[in-house]
């Protein structure tokens, strides 16, 4: 027996014992000598019995049928009205708990971003987040091992590749990269890195060695009489200096002809990708190759298999590197949210907006779920379940009804016998 069942039985025993006590007092009033005290006790016990029985009927009628003429149709209320109870409960939850004003008020009372920041700033919570996400990822990887899932993924990949227009997609990417000269910033960074590479001693030594090898291969006789090492060092410095000067000039001059040549070449490539039939045919060949070639498929599967095994080993490790990174990202997010009040306000405002936009659909979904779930329940089991959860409190209604009935009985007796009680009190005080 569960704790709830024991509590219900205890409450029923208490209510029943009090009712039996009132019945015993009622019977005892007839055994006492006839008088005002015995009549008062009888009236109190009688009213308590009536109150207790009335509340017993009210509570019991909720959960079971009571075979009383004219009244039994108003019993077993939960079973008879299961569908209506489910519908009313669903509408109550929808209209009072999941309506936009309630959700917005909840967000404003308990700002989610502040709570999230506080939670993530605790290292143990960030580690817990990492471990839980790792478990989810490991479960997902284990599911993907199934052959049917792998076939589904391969079919989805083929379908996705079949819908791609490779040449036009490449053109769109290049257009995005070159819009308003964005690629020039990349070129500037590349020029700076090349200049640093040319200034490095290892690079100049490589150029010098290449010059010596060229002399030996192309001019072996001259190499024997010429100071090849000196020539290679000077040549390396000259070449590096010339290239470095050219790179510096390109970097300084936003209108350099090489920059213009790069722009023209990229624009021509974009136009060809968009309109040249030859490029379109080549893209179609590549797409079919990616879709159908068994070697590509086997290569992709081997890559995925190796990656999956490495991920599984790491996720199964107690000191997983991925878990540490997720935990670190969680702590970083917590610090970022905690230190930026404006960011928190904006995120909370966005959550409020989402709550207003999505609450009607979400609340309707949960309302339908609640109503459908209640309708699928067995009516008798539903009544038993409700009695198990609400019964102890309802049994206290019986106890209160018995006590209140007794007090009302006393009050009515006092009012109806006021003269006799007054006379009795005069006699007592007169003595």
C-alpha cells in the first residue's frame, strides 16, 4: 500500500470514528435521567450525526454510486462526467496557466536569463550540463549505428545533394564574399601573412637552396666556377625583397591593378557559374558523382565511422575533452549573461515576445493533450486516482461537518430552550 493510500485510510477511520462517537453519545442520552442536560446532549449528537452523514454522502457521491432512491442519479459524479471534467480541466489550464499574460508575468517575476546565468556560473552545474549533453550525444551515436538509420541517412544525403545547384550555389557564395569589397579585407590579411613569411630566415634559406639546385641542374659547368652560395644568398634576398615590395605596394594601394584584376576575375567567374552551360554541365557531373559513386560513399562512411568511434570513446571517458569544452562554454555563457544587463533585458524581452506569439498554439496543444488523455482513461480508475489524491482532504470535510453540525445543534437547542436554561441558571445562582 502506498503512502497516499495509507493516508486516505487513516482519514476515513478518523471521520468514521467521530461519527460513531456521536452515535454513541446520542444513544447514551437516552440512558441518562430525563433532564435538560440529557436533552442538550441528544440534540448536539443528533445534529452532529446529520452533519456527518450529509458530508459523507457528498464526499462519497463524488467517487461511487450510492443506491438511494431519487438520489442515486446524482452520485458517481466523476465517472458520469469524465469527459466534461477533462474538457473543463483542459480549458482551465489553457486559459489560466498558459495564456500570454500569465506567461509574460511569469517571465517578469523570474527573469529566465538571470536564473540561467546564476545556474551556469556554478561550476558543478556547468559540468552537469556537459555530462548530460554528452549522454544525449552518446545515445544519438549509438542509435545511428543501426543499419536502417544509416541507410536513411545515406538516402537523405543523396536527396539533399540532388537538390543542390552546385554552380549557382558557388556563385551565390562568391557574391556574398565579394559584396562591397569584403574579400579585400581577406586579401589584406593574406598579403600581411605572405610578407611575414618572406621576412622569415627559413623562407630565404629555402629560396637560396632552390637557386643552388637550379644552377646545378641547368648550368652545371657555370655552377662549378661561380660563387654559387654567394649568388644564392644575394638572389634569395633580391627575390624576397622584390616580392615583399610588390606585396607592400598592393597593400598600400586600394586601387592597385592587381586588386582590380582579382575583382574582374572573380566577377567573370561568378557570371560563368551563373550562365555558362559548360560550367553547369560540370556541376551536374560532380553532383551525380557525389550521389552515385560507390568509392565516394565508402569514403564518407569510413570518415563517419572513424569520427563516430572517436566521439564514442571520448564521450564514454570520465574525463572527456568534449564534456570539459561544453562545461567551459556553459560557464562562459553564464559569465557573459551575468555581466551584461542590457543583453539579459533584450533576451527576456524576446522571450516575452515569443510567449505572446506562441502561447495560443502551445496552450491549445496542451489543452488537447490533457482532454485527450482524460478521455482515454478508464472512468473507474480515474475516480480511484482522484480519490487517492484528494480523499484525505475530503475526509476532513466529513470531520468538520460532524463538528459543525454538533455546534449548530447546541446553538439551536440553546435558542429553543432559552427560558428553561435561564431558569436553571437562576436556580443555580440563587443557591
